[in-house]
């Protein structure tokens, strides 16, 4: 087919049509300025777009940082575990909760951070969690690297990583405080249901809660009292002052305790023992009051029991010291009105401790009960028999004659009767026993002497009766009065003895089998400005009674250590072991070991040259404490000797426990070694016992050659006594050791 002139080819025609559809402004030629203007607008738009992109980039990064901050410092720990339960990721809080550096946690098994007892729980939980596709939580105990475990709550979630791996995301928190609070609550809940009635009010005294015991006690149900005030229970028996006192105490001390008459629902008025404690916030504001009520009148038996326990001796049912003091006060007042004399008889059984030790406490107790019965049988109605404790009893006789001599005769007669009654034989559990008593008597007339003084007088007279051979009655007399006054003067002087530098240490040599000096004992002396040299027997008991033995003992320790340090440079003294005496009171001080340690440190002495002599009275106290202190001192190098050995009843079991180095045979056995065969046997036994326990044995009070020969023959290791030297003042002692 041929193409006609002016006819458009089909392709061209299509292009024409398409072109016709293009807006004119796109093809129509435009002036250059217009185009430039348009370009500038376009460029400006582009710049704006660029800026926005840039902003978006910054914001994106910031939000990532924000996310990381939120993640790391979230108040909970986040962990991501791999499908093998290894830690893939952890936030900073999580690492801090476990106390482990984040890097050290990564790719470690999470189970390592769970307390041993809880790992089974964890695996059980994980097993069930992995099978189900849901969020689950559990509680575990996790380990902190400082060794302290804590309760944790774990929220676990499945997530799928980009590579398709299944991960576990855990959020965990420390719930130890909550756990503790829960435990405290459950304890409180149990305590709340105790046998005592409990009532809780708010700060205005409106009852919030009562327990079952309260409902039982008061007769009101919980519904009847909640919302009311305790005025509901008011008996009307207390005045305004009473309540004012109570509120003052509650406001100031946050605590009040006392007896209160309350009315029960049935109208009965009873005495309750009430303890109120205010509950406060940390800043001291009262939020609640907790009242604990126990009924004391509805149970007359318990009231009587309380009274009995307070005023009577448990074993013998006799009045105790408290009751005696009460009755003495009344008796003095009565004597002052009636002008009649009264008497106090202080009775102490002879050798009771021995009997207790040899026959056992059960028989000892039976004897005390029988003595109480005999005493009660002797006195008249209205007189008092009391037990002060141990084997000490007091009889108080009232309404004796108006004439002092006559009254003394009457009291003396009763004393004699008591002595006879006690001395007649006892049959206890089929065992026939004998026992005697020493009695001291003091008369009283009105308020001439105080209750304390009277007891002291009778006690002192009893002490004289004991000294004069036991089984006898001794009256308190003016001479004793003088001694007592003298003693109290001595006591007040003793308070200044240390600061006035009146104390001295004397030294007595200790020798070995070849009579060569091996050591010395430091013995205390008091150089009194008026009384001259006072021996320890006269003032150590006083020092122990007043507690002055503690500063005095410390002085002895420090002086002895200083002496050892001084002797260290002299060949005649440098190897002497120095013994010092320590009383039970000293050893009982909690810092006794430190005191010795310090004295050694300050003086720089060789601790193996220091020996401490203890007496068996120490064993009466806490043996475990004594052993612990002795061991601590022994570890320093110090040695121990058991002084006056054989005079007290020593339990072998105790002796074995004590880390001793030496037994010191008491001088009383050495003194009549020649005449008394049983003493000789005892000394032999002690030496043998020493050998069995691996202890040295030293004899004290060796005064003659025969004693020394006997001891030497029987294997004694060391000796001390006048045969070698008396205790000497320092200068004389030093001169003496140079010579031997
Ligand atoms: P002790 O520790 O058994 O001391 C031995 C006592 O026997 C000393 O009496 C000593 O002088 C004396 N003596 C030594 N050899 C003989 C002798 O051959 N024949 C006789 N008849 N006696 C001899 P002293 O110095 O009067 O001390 C008496 C007690 O006072 C001591 O008995 C001791 O228990 C205590 N004592 C002494 N110094 C101290 C001290 O610094 N602290 C404490 N807590 N008690 C001390
Ligand atoms: Mg001694
Ligand atoms: Mg001794």
C-alpha cells in the first residue's frame, strides 16, 4: 500500500497523540529566568529534604541510645538465653544483681548463678516453659558473687532471633525484702493468734483488730469491738491520773505496762495485766497501738504461784531472802512499839559442800528439806524460818524479853536446841548421815540497827562459830563490832592503795630437784601507812568483794611483766619463770586475754616465762569460757598452774579439760606430811595424777628437809617454801638469786 502525501505514519500518529496529551508547560519553550527560578526553588526543596533526613538519622541514633539506656538501667535485670540456656545478653542491672561483670556472664550457663538447692527447680521450670509457647514466671534463689543469695522473681518470654533461633528473654528482680516481709507477716500472724489477748487500735485509739484470745477473754466478738474504743472495757475503777500517767508514758517511752481493772462483757470486773506498745513510723509518728492483755485474777492459782515463786524458796518452801527482809522490817517496827527484844539466828551447815560433792546433789537437797522441817518444828508460831540460799538459813525470833540479858538467854537456848536438832542423824534414801550447824546470833531492839546490819552481825558471828570449831552458837559481841568497823575502814583505805602506790610484789623462789632456782612466785603485799605490812589474806577477800581485785590484778600483771623484762638482761634471773596469782573474778573479764597480751607486748617479754596460778574455785564458773581463755593464752606461750591443789573438790573431768601445765600441791598437805599418813598418801596420789595427765607437780610450803626428801622420792618436780626462802622484797630477792 502506498503512502499518501501529508498522511502521517501510524507510529508518528501515535506519537502525535501522546504529545498532544503532555501538558503544554512541559514542552513549551520557557524563558531562561523562569527556568532558573524554578531550579532554585527545586534546590531549596532538596536542601530541606536533606536536612530532614539528617535530623531523622540523629533522632534514630538518639532513640537507640535511649533504648540502650532504658535497657541497661531498667529497674529489672534483663537476660537473653540461647536455646541452650547460655547467657547471650544481659543488661547492666542484671549483671549488678548477680554482682558479676557483664563480660564474664556472656555465654555462661545461667544455672551457675542459681543457688544449688534451686537448680532442679530451674530445670523443671525450663523444661515445661520450652514446651509451651507462652509467658511464664517463677521464683528462684540466685547467687550474688559476694556469697549472699537472694530471692528473685523471673518473668520468661520466648522470642525468635533474626536467624530463626529460639531465645528466652528473662526479666528478673530481687524480691528478698518482699520475702522477708512475707515471712515476718506470717510470723506476726501466728504471734497474733497467741494465748494472750491482743488488740490493735489506730493512733486515735479506735480498735482495728483483735485476736481470738482477746474475744475469749473479754467476751466480745471481733465485730462487736472493731470500730469502738477500749472505753468499752472500762471498769470505772481508775481515775484520771491513772490514764494520764499511761498516756504520758506512751507518748514519751512509746510503752506502758501495768495492772488495769477491766469489765468483761458479762459485767464481771477483773484485773488484767496490760502491755501497750506504740507503733511508730521512722520519723516517730504514732500510727497504731498494740495492747497485750493477760488476765491475772481469773486464775487465782497463778496469782498464788507468782507470789510463791517471788517470796518462797523453791526447794524447802521456806520464806526466801526477800520475804525475810520484809518480815524483818515489820519485826523491827513491832519491837520498837512493844519494847521487846528480838533475835536473828544465822545458821550455816558444816561441811555441806563436801556432802553435796560426795553424795550428790539429790541427797544434798533431801538433807536441806529435812533441815528445814526440823527448824520449823522448833520455832514458835510467829517466828520466821527462812532459807537464804545454799546451806544458809535464818531464824527470826520475835517478842523475846524486854531485858537484854534475859533475851540473850532465850535466843541462846533456841540456838542450842537448833544445834541439837540438826546434829541428830538423818536417814535419807536408806543412807544414814550426820550433819552439824554453826550458828551466829544477833539481838535486835527497835530500829537500833538496820535490817542489813543485823544480817551482817549474825552472819559475822556465825563465821566466828565456824572458826571456833563448828557445831556451836556464837553471839555477836562488841569485839566483833570493832572488827567489822575495822574491816570497813580497811576497805575504804584499799580504794586508794593503788593510786597511792602502797602495793608491792614480793618474790618467793621456786627450785627444782637439784635445788637450783627455776622460777619465782609473785606475792602481793600492801604497805599500809599506819598498819604496816598487810598480808593478802587480809585484803584480797575485801578486794574481791568490792571488785577492786580487777585494777589490782592488772597492776600485778603489768608489774610482773615489767619485772621479767628487767630480769632478761641478768644471767642470774633471765631464765626464771615468774608465776602470778589470778583470781576467778579476773579471769571472768571478757578482755582478760587482751590484757595479758598487751602487757606482754608493751614489755616485750618472752611469754614462756610467764605462768598464771589459778585456783579450783574457777571451775565453779563457766568452764567453757575458762578453757577458751586459757587456750588463747597458752597459744601465746603462757603456762598455767593449779594452785592449792587438793583443797577443793576437783572433778577429774574438768581437770582433764583444762589446758594446765602444773599442779601445785597445797601447803596444808605438806605441813604434816610426817605425822599424817593419809596426807602422805594424798601427796603420792597427786604426783601420780600429775604424771598421768602429763603435768608438772610443784609442792608449796616445804619447810624442812624431811618433807623435801619425801617429795623428791615420790617424783615431785619442783618446790617452794621457807626451807629455801620466804617471799622477799625485790632487792633482797635479786640479791638472793645472785647467791644461790
Ligand atoms: P598462794 O598463792 O597459795 O601462795 C602461797 C602462800 O604460802 C603465800 O602466802 C606464801 O607466803 C606462803 N608460803 C610460802 N611458803 C611457805 C612455807 O613454807 N610455809 C608457810 N606457812 N607458808 C608459806 P601469802 O603471800 O600470804 O599469800 C596468800 C595467798 O594470797 C596466796 O596463796 C594467793 O592465793 C593470794 N595472793 C597473793 N598474791 C596475790 C595476787 O597478786 N593476786 C591474787 N589474786 N591473789 C594473791
Ligand atoms: Mg599461788
Ligand atoms: Mg597456794
